[in-house]
C-alpha cells in the first residue's frame, strides 16, 4: 500500500483540480454572462479575472504539484465563500447539492493543504 501513496496523491490532485481548470476556462468563454451572474449576487464583475486566475491557474498549479499547499488553502477558502454566496438556498435541491459539493471540495483542498502533494510533484510547498 505504501508504494501507492504518491501515485494516489498525484491522481487525487488532478481529479480535485480538474473541475477548477474546466470551470475557469469556461468563465473565459462565457465572460459576460459570468460577470453578470456575479453582479446579480452582489459581487463586482471586475473581480472575474481574479476568479479565473484562481480557478484556472490554481487548478494547474495543484495538478503540477507546484505550491500546492498554499494554492489549496486559497481555493478552499474561495470554494466555501462561493458556496455561501451562490449556493446557499436549501429550498432549491440543485443549489443544495452544489452547496455541499463545494463544501466537500473545500474539505479535499484542506486535506491537500495539510498533507502536501506527495513526491510526484514539482515541489512540496
């Protein structure tokens, strides 16, 4: 089992980060719609480039294992805030599922922060 630990951490990092890479890229293609949605929830649309940078750039950093711990912590905080701002509607089953999905992802990111990316990473920072 010990010899599977680092490959499992690599696959886990990629799986955990993939949603952020895909969603960050999607926000580029749907920039105006995403900015409008953010503004409808009281978040300035001008923050969208930072969101894209965190999702797309942070996702890639985690996949590579480059500054994974710090990036995972930032994404965990971001993901909890996103759950609270955009998905805190327990009267809507879809939003409830999104809320708890975000909480679970944040938990995975906190595990990455606490345990590091493993040996199959560019660095362990």
